[in-house]
């Protein structure tokens, strides 16, 4: 009796068991945050040059939170850093504190980013500007943008706490909002924007897409439970692949937010039909591509007339003779035009007399 078979199965089962034991257990939200805080805690946030304005505000007794690119990059989003956006309770007080310590008010260079709330912001830059690192590539002089925190409904940290003054290496940076608070504030602002604030809506939607794309823990069921009840269906629809950059999607999500708390309203995997082209534009392109494919397959193959014989050409004059032969074919351009017109009519439902009824 050959015992190599059972022995081999036992050995393979033991190998799989050892591999499973070496694999780390799936991370929970809290354990993932602790790892992220430890990774970022290798540097003192108060000593970083980019956060110098945060340290100046702390010395003046003013609490702040960083926002936009700096906030999402802290949690693992691969994005460039431009201007430093700070959320403060009083923009005028924070501006006076920075101007006193060497900052000056400047004209916004990238006003199109938040053009819809331009009047509520204050752009400052530190003086004197830093010297360029290379003569051919001057250093980017970012601005410090002060924004009122009331429009984002976030709670500023307690500036007198020990965790804010002297954070530990395993603590979240004192001027950094938590991950679930960040997403709650972004989704809330996205839902509150009007049609006139389309630029701000797209910019906030980009921040949400960044977090969803680059932070895997955000897509977990445990994290969705940390969101506000009126924001959970939005995130489920985003996870289902719904395009949130359309006006129809924005109006639909606002209706869901307003109906939270109604009797019988429950969370679903996707609140709209996946075949609805208003929310899933890729369905429209799939339909058009399929229509084009079916039309091409229905076209008869071109057969040259019986009395037409192909010309024999040498390699040197092949291109010129082929072009001349094509021009000499009667009605070839006309047939190509009618084929294109028939394909157009088949895809969009349009005839020479108007739209098909």
C-alpha cells in the first residue's frame, strides 16, 4: 500500500496551518488607526516647517485644525500638498496673530479651488520667502488659508489639554481631525452645496473620492457604522459604483438625507437601479458600444465587382497605386458616408426626417 498520498495530504494541511498562523489577523478600525498614528508619530508635528503657522496659533492660544489635502494625506492619500488650509473659530483673530509674527495677507493664487467661499477666507504668506533650492526650480511658496470652522461643523481641540500641547508618538496629531469626523464633515458639506457652488461641490467630492480610493479601512462595514445615520446610504451608494458628480445624484442623495428617520426607511446596498444611466453613466457607453458592434456585424462584406481585377504593383509604388485605385472606385466615398449615417441613426434613434417616435 502506498502511504505517500495520505502523508502528502497531512504535510500540506500542516503547511497551510502554519501559513495561517503567520498571517496577521484582519485589522480593526482602532488597530489600523493606532498603526497609522505610530507611523506618523516618528516626527514631531510642532517642529515641521509646514505647520509653523499652527505652532504660532497655539502660542497665541488659538486652536486650529488642518483641512483638505493635508488632512486626507495624513491618513494615507497620495496627493500633493498645496496651500495649507486651517479651520479656526475666528478668522480675524487668527489673521492678526499670524500678521504679528511675520505673515502678510496676500491675493489668493489658486482662488478657483474654493472660489465659491472666497469672501470668507483669508490668505497669508510668511515673510521673508524661502530661498529657492535650485536656481532653475524655485521652491513652492504655499499660503496659509484661514477658514471658519462653523461651516464644517467640526469641534476644535482643547488647546489646554496635554495631548494638544505635548502629543505622544502614538497619538493623533493635535491639529488633525479624526478620520470619521473628516468624512462626516465632507459628506455634509457636499450635500449642503447648492448648484451655484458647483466648484466647491466638485472639490469636496474629490476629497471624499481620495479617502475612499486610498484608505482601505474606509470601505469596511465597521467604519460605515461610525458615520452619521444620514450619511451612511451615501457611502453605500458610493461603494456600489454610483457616479456622484452628476446633478441627479446630488439631488437623489439630498432626498435620502432628508428622509432619514422616516418609518420603513432602511439602508440598502444601492438606493437606485444599477441599470439607471443617470447614476451609472458607464451603462450608456456600454449600450452605445454594443449597438455599434451589432451594427458592424449586420453590414454585408464588401465585394468588388466581377469585372474589377486587382492591380499588381511593386513594393516601391504600392502606396501611391493603392491610393489611386481607391480614388478610382466609383461611389466609394458615397458608400462610406451612407454607412456612417446609418450607424448614427441606429445608435441615437435619428432618421433623416427627425427623431424616431
